[in-house]
């Protein structure tokens, strides 16, 4: 296979793998985002934005990898395998970072919810107990005026 053929093959395989991993990230990330935002429209919107970010960064790095020369003097097939290995490492790293971000966002949201619950309970405990309402007692005895002497 010629150098051009391997170059095109590397690009096709890299782009296909990027979109496959990106789709997996969107699918796996949606439950995390749904738990955080608790709104389907917001979840889908954020998921789409994260997907676009993942694809742009990863495809940019892959474009750089495709023209970088990692193996001086090696056979074209060996160079192809080395570049494909770098592509896989970059995809794995990008996927891992994306999942870590999603996990951190979810953990932060959970911590905020726990903090809010603790604050509410502390406020309930420290609030003064409501005083019983004392209603004036009305006597049913007739009032007899005092005589003046």
C-alpha cells in the first residue's frame, strides 16, 4: 500500500473511531447529566455541547497525528500501526477525561444537595419553638358591679 493509501486509511479509521467513541460518550454521559440537571432539554443541550467539544478537540489532535512522523526509517506499515496506536491512546485519554468531568459534575451536584438538606435540618433544629397561643379566657360568670358605700 502506498503512503497516500495508508494516510487516507489512517484518517478514515481515526475519524470512524472518533465518531464511535463520541457516540458512546453521548450515550454514557446522558444519565450523569440527567441526574445533575434534572431537565431533559438542558441535559440534551449540554450533552450536545460536550459532544461537539470532544469531537473538535479529538479530530484536531488526530489531524496533527496524521502528519507527524513518529517512526523514522520504519516501513510504512509499521508507521501506520504506530500512528494508529497514538490515535487510540488519544481517544482513550479524551474519553477518560470526559467521563471524569461528568463524574465530578455529578458529585458536586450531590454534595450541594446534601449541603442544602443539612442546612435545612439545622435551620429546623435551631429555630425557636413556636410559642403556644394563649387565648384570653372569657368568664361565663355574670359580672356584678360593686356597690359604693
